[in-house]
């Protein structure tokens, strides 16, 4: 048989071109990975070879999706700006998948998510969604659990070095069924903030002790916080010729006023039950569940605590402190308007301060930052109210986590799953943590780089290294429909803030409104798994006489103030 060598050579040419082209592309992805590791991801708990191996895995795993363009959304935090502006670009160059990472307001994220849940129309291929919706996601069945995806169609697209055990927030994104529903990508706590330089002044310490009979220091309870607020607002009044205040908050009728309370104000006072990450059977929203599953009510008459004595006490203190000890303009401010005020140098302490503001509070040149870049302020665990007991949560921790809807086409969901893992991978996570200061990994928190940064971060690293952090948690599984219930809070709390209603009246309205929403959910049977099954109302005295929450009114809601020195506090964590 005679062969046409010329024809054989020509037939082989396309294959050779394809092979050459593939090699060029492989080299391009490899070069991109090296460039990003050398120039951007210069700090990591992995060594450079391990980083490049991890990036090579992404390049290889993404082959099926090259050329695809996906859409994801998150709120406008510094951490997510870094993801959107830096990590999305790196991911595209290393994998060939283009990511449009939209930054929108938190309320818009929830609205888009709700619309996709209700319509089944794919709006975004993934969301960075607060873990506060864990009870919603678990009950409605509209979310693809990450643990199911990792064992199912996402098995071949799950990073071998993802190391879930290294994440510090998985308790908050796991449902009662033991499934992981969301992957944390940032988290931050709600802590106490104070001017350490003022608290250390001998003249102010002596004056405080002469008036109140104990040391000026980090308040352990709300009694001490109140005394310190009064001291700076009414007894000291000015420092270096500038009017100062012992408290900062906000009170404008605005959706952000709801966060002020749903982000665990009642838990700090001690309104819920013992248990972490959330109280059982009554959580910090005052919602009681039965059999660790079905909500049975939030009104005291149904066994809840939303309008109970501890919640009324907490709301009363919020109103009193805002009027007496905060700057007068605070009553007309929203969350975003009040946030920058402590950095302006006129606030002595704030009981309710998000550590997400740490980066903004450490900018050189601010009145609260020393010339060497170290802060004049510190953060510490928030004090607790008189209803609080050992074994309860102490405050709120925000956890923004990657969430995937079952209405998203499978190939788009899996491509987005790769991007989600990229933004949390060990190659990039330490750098992202140092930029946004919202740590998600134990290994990053304990890294030498974080230890080196600690002196300029005012206690952030010490808090996350210490045991106290486990007492700060997001909204938990008791809340059956976060979007529907959360929007009620600001409408009723604003009545108390403005004086339109007493705290008791406002909370009676809130508890009744929450129960009405849960009644509708029960009647519609839209949550067949652990949906609401409300208790029949009965005399409140019955529930107040039972152990735990709701708790009967204390005879003395202002026990002796207790403080601790900041240095002693830090040493107790080491």
C-alpha cells in the first residue's frame, strides 16, 4: 500500500496547531499565576510552591468553563471591594472565566436574592449573603447546600486544599440537618470601643473613682458602661477644649435602625436563653422554637421574649443613653452617618461598634491615631446587661458567605463555586484579611503577619485569637424568614426612639407583627421542613414563671458597676 506522505503531514497540521495553541494557553495561565503570586499574594500561610500548585489546580479545574462570563453580587465592604477589583481579575487571568462581581447595598443583595427565590429566575450565579439567613435557606429549600455540592456535581471542582476545618465561622452557616449551606468569605464582630488614652489618664481615673467608687476601665456590665457614659458626658464634658460625649449611637427612622437591634442588642442585655451559637429554645430575637426546629412564637404570651422584661430593659437603655449621653445630632443619624463619628475624636466609648470599621479607624492623621500609626483607642468584648448569664452569647458577629441558588444553571453555579473558593483559598486569604480585616481562617489569624499587624489594629487580632470570640454569633436558625421579619424591627424600634411609643408598647407591636408573619407562613405551609407552628397564647405569668427565657423583671436592673483593666483582659486570653 502506498501512502501519500504530503496528505498525512497536512492532516496532522491542525492537531499540531491545536497542541501548540494549548501549550501557549497553558503557559499564559501559568505565567499569570506566577505574576499574581509574586506581586499581589505576597503573604500567605502557604509557601510559594504550594501557592502555585493551588493556582494550577484552579487553572486545570476551570478548563470546562473557559470563556464563560458569570455574575456574582455582594455588599460594599472593603473586603468585597478587594474581591471585586483585584481577585476577580486574578481569577480571570488564571482560569479564563470572567467574573462580573457587582457591589451593591446590603438591602439590594437581600432583595435580589428574594426575587430569585420567588421567581426561579437566575439573577446572579452566586451571592455573598449574610449567614443571618441560615434559617431561611434551611427551611425554603431554595439553596444548594455546599456539603451536597461537594459530594455531588461539584466534587471534581472542589479545591483539595480548601480545608474547611480551618474556617472559623462554619457553625454559623450549618443548618440543623448538619449540612453546610454557605461558605464564609468575611466576618466581623460587634464589640466595645473606647479611648484607651483617656481611660489611662491619672486625673480622669482619680476623678472617676472619687465619684463612682471603683476604677475607670473596660466595663464588664451595663451599669459600668452607663456610669462611664455619664462621667464623660456630664462630669468631664470637655478635653483639650473640645466637647466630648460618653456614648455614640444613632436613632433615625431608617432600615439600618433594625440592624441596630437584630444584630443582637437583646443578647447583650441577656434576653435569650443559654446556648451558642444562639440561645435555645429562645434566641436573641426572642423567638422560641420547639424540638430545635419549629418556631412557636415571639410574644411572651406564646413563650417568646421579644416583648419581655429583658428586651424592654434593653430598649429603654438604648433610648435613655441616646438622649442623655450621645451628641444631640445622633438621634437624627443613620448607621452609615454615625459610623465615622468616633474617629473624629469626640467620643469616649461606644458599646456597639463593628470591627469592620477597623481599617477606617486606623488611618494616619485621624484625631484617634498616634503619629506612629498606633491607635489611641482599643476594642474589647462588649459589657453585658443584668439579665445575662454565663453560657449565653454576648453579641453579634457578621458572616458574609457564598450562597448558591438551585435556580442557577448547573454550569454557571459550578463556575461560581470555583470563584468562591478562589476568594477564600489559602493563597489569597491572608492578603485579603490584611486588606479588609475580616478574618475567616484560623491559620491566617495565627500567622506571623497578623501578629506583626496587631499593634496597629487596636485589639482585633487579640480578640480573634482569644476564646471570647465564640460568644459572638450571627442570627441563627430560630428566624424562619429573615427578610420578612427583619424589616419589621426598624418600624417598631423607631417608635421607641422617637418617643412615639414607650419601649413596652413598641415591643408589643413588634412581637405581635412577628407572630402574624409566622402565622401566615404556617397557614401557607411554604416551609414544610421545620416551619412555624405557633403556640396558643396564654397568660404571660405562666411563661415568666418558667425557667430560662422569657425572664421575669428583676427587682434591681442596675447592680454595682464592674470594670477590668484592658491589660488584664488581654492577659486572660493568652
